């Protein structure tokens, strides 16, 4: 076995990791789907649990030697159930896409209909974008929002479409939508057409866990999926949460609503995945323990306060935001309309100034996806560093100044220097530096 330290054995990888740590330390991370995990989460992720095969479920594995993996997976499941107030949690999905795929494949046959939000209006690739495998396998019927009307969904229209389409699953959830959903209306429509209700809260899972946004289970939803690495602030992973009776996953259950948890378990394994990543599941257990602490509530609420302040200040500077504001942790800015530059140029410009965002399509974007009209901006990672409204006001100034002066390299470098100074006051991992 190689017993040499990473720095001696593979300095190239060691240096790349050090470079990434410095980049994270010295920049403003404002991609809404990114965050910084704690050292406890990193410790679990880098643990010997990565060595273990654990195909199967707690107490029912296909391999021996799983007494400790059973402990960590059991803890993750119980904590997830408590936080999200549901009957069952499957914590094995490797990330966001497989977690959603596991749900579709559990209840739908090829060609069956699922309704989800249009990609350019905020839906995710796995919500049926035609370029995704899911979009090809199933008949996705996409609904849209009214971005100039506060981003609302017209539920009379949705009901009419649902009656015609007869979806097996009515899915709500988003990846670039700055508003909350009306779960009551979704449930009403789903009940009228006999569809399963599914909410993909990948982005806002941490906001729900911290009580800062509503929990779809409180509105009678059947299934909720969430990633663990966004606002929930854990390792990369996914969870499928559900209501119903948990049965033996090795026995094929009847296709009833009551059996949803067992049907989902079987869909994740052996349906879709093999061995779960147990080091990741241990890190998810730690993440959920963190999410149960009282300070996590403050964190979740502060993310939204920061986003609202940032949105308000950007709009004051005439930066056009889709739906004119935000209810959650993110905003989508139409840089084409506001400054006359596309999202790819805006993303590059901000990167030169030390701010990381991502280019983003806006509803019914006339621009191509690789050069869309906007950018997506979020506050979870900066909130983890301890930044509050006062910092958001300064950052709004820098974002605006950088975008307006996108061709002025001197100005962009000056902003970057200011950002490096600011970030020193909000150290990320002091224990890992120096
Ligand atoms: N890539 C994630 C995001 O940035 O929102 C979704 O998969």
C-alpha cells in the first residue's frame, strides 16, 4: 500500500486542492447551489467508510461486515425523517439526478406522462428537458410561470393541462426559480387527476430543514426529493423522502400509495444503483445532525434575509431580476436587459472581479443556453461564512460596478482586491490554512 503523504506522492493533486481552497477562501461564492461543509462533514467524507460495500439496506445487506455502516445509515434515515416530518427516508441516491430518476422509474413505464416545470422557467434538466434521458424516456408535459406577474403559476391552466395529460406524477420543484410554491394548489390539481405529488426541493432543502420555508409534507405531498449539498450544507448526495408504510424491500409490493416507501427503496436499489457511498452517507448523517441544531434555523433565515437585501440593492441599481425579487436564497438577473451583456460574459466578468456566479437561461430565453440572457446569484455560501445584510449591500455595489465596467480590467482587478480584503474578515477554514 502507498504510505507516502499526498504532498510527497502526488504534489500535482495536492497543489490543485490547495489552489481550490485558496480560490474558495479569497472569492465570493455566489452560485446558489454551492456551499461550504463543516470540518466534521469533511472528516466523515474522508473516512474509511469509503472502503466498504454495503449493497442493500440497514440490517439487510448483500455483504458481511456492515455493523458500522448500518449505524451511520440508520442515523441518517432517522434524522432525515425527524427533520422533514415524513415516514421514510432513502439516503442512498448518489446525487440529485439519480434521486429524481429513481422516483420516475418507480412509478412510470416508458411513455408515461409526468408534469414538471419548463427548464427556462426554473425547472431542472431531470424535470423532463428534451435533452435529458428522462425527457426521452417519459412523456414530460411542461408547465410555465408568469415571470412578470411575480412568477406565479396559473393553477386553472395547470388543472386544464393536467386533465388532458393525465400525469402519473405531478412534480413541482426548481433549480432557478426565486419564489416559493403553492403546495396546496399542486395537491388539489394532483388529487383531481389522481397523480402522485412529488416536490423536488433540491435547492431549498436546507431552508425547509431550518424552518425558513414551507415543507411540502405539511400539505399532504407523497414524495419529496432533496439534494444534501446545497442549502442543507452537506456532502454531494440526494435523499428520497416519502409518506406511507415501510415494508420489506426484498418483496415486491402492490402498487399502492401506502407502499410508496418500499417501492422507492426498491427503485433506488437494486433498480437504479449498486453500492451506496457509505462515507457520503456518514457525512449526510453529520449534516442532518447539524441541521437539527438551533443555530441552523438562524442560518436558514439569514440566507433569505441576505438574498432579499441583495435583490433589493441590485434592483435599486436597475439590474432587472426575474419576478422582481426573491422568496428564497437565489435570484436570476437579466443582464442582457439590464446591461446589454449576455450571461456568459457576465459570469466571466464577475469571475475576474472575484465573484463566482453561473450563466442562466431566463423564461423563454431568446438566447442560446451557452450564451443565455442572465446569471443566477445566491447567498447560501456567503451566509455560511457569516456575512449579513451589511455585506450584501457592499457586494451589490461590486456586482453592479463590475458588470457596468465589464471591459475595464483595471476596475475588475480593483474590485477583486477589495474582495480579498473582505474575505479575510470571514475565514472559511482557518484550521486548514497556513
Ligand atoms: N446543478 C444544480 C444547480 O446548480 O442548481 C442542479 O443540478
